[in-house]
C-alpha cells in the first residue's frame, strides 16, 4: 500500500488500543461525512473481556484510556496547543468546545496531525515547540465533544478545521451597519493515514503501512 502523505506516521500511543471509529464508510466511521475528518480515528483501551471501563463507568478514572500517555506520531512543530477545557463526566458532551484540549502538529507545508479530547492540565507542549516522533504530548482525556475517554486523531492539509474567507465591499457602516458579505467557505481536506510498522492483535507479523478500521486492536511494533 502506498500512503498519500509524505510523513511517516506512527500510532500516537504506546501499547495496544482498540479502534472505535476508523475506515472509509459511515457504517464503521461516523466521521466519514465530514470532509476534514472523513479519515479520522477514535481509539480507546479495552480489558481482556472487551470492556473499556472497570467498576460502573460513571467516572473518567474508571476508563482504561483515561490518563494514558499520548505521543507524537512524527516529527514536527506545534502550531496549536489548547489546554484548560474541563473533562466531561462520562455521558455528558461539551458542544461549546468541540475538540476539547487539543494539539496540532505541522509535519510539512500541507500535512497537519490533529489530536483531540486530551485531559485537562496534561498538555506538555507549547506553540512553536519542535517535537520528535514518540515524544509525550499529553494524556488521553474526555474533553470537548466526547462522551467517554478516548483519543481522536486525524491528518489534514490545513491548520484549521474550518476556514472562511470573507470579501469586504466598500461599505459605509454608518448607513449599513450589517452589510451582506460575500463568504467563500473553505474546509480543510482530510488525508487518509497509513501508519508505519503497525502491529495488529492476532497477526504474527507487523504491517509496514496500514490504515486501521473499526474493530481492530493495534499497537506500534
């Protein structure tokens, strides 16, 4: 398989995680209808019985993924780093801050890793900082539009999820305080990711390049 992206990408975590969302169809990836996030992944951790939490799952600490280290998938520069958004109680999403605590890493001129829903207070990197593949960025959390602790990851061709270009005319604001503007909408394009040296549970040999799908259990070699 030949990856469309230039950057060699690795899974942004250590150990084995479960793919909750991943793949090219709506049935296996609820991000698929979104142009920017159509190839996004949601990862979580499971126990031997396939459960994502212990006890009753009513607190974030019950979830195996909560507080787990999140790692840089490749070398790059931090172009966004947001911390301070509260973690939700399980089952309660925060639509006012959709991505929650998140990090964007620029790898090339048009390749940006977007990592979201991090734990409040865990982000270790700052704007403009260079990071190395495998470097700790923060911890898995439950912030933003998230109903249980998990890690969101996708690759896109622009720094912004949504960008709108507004063309201003020659308006006299004293006469027309709310002019109609010509708005040209632009949404960043998602890029399908093939992770390097990826190990699938129940397969004896690692895969050189692979794009996980829902139901996979994956880890770095």
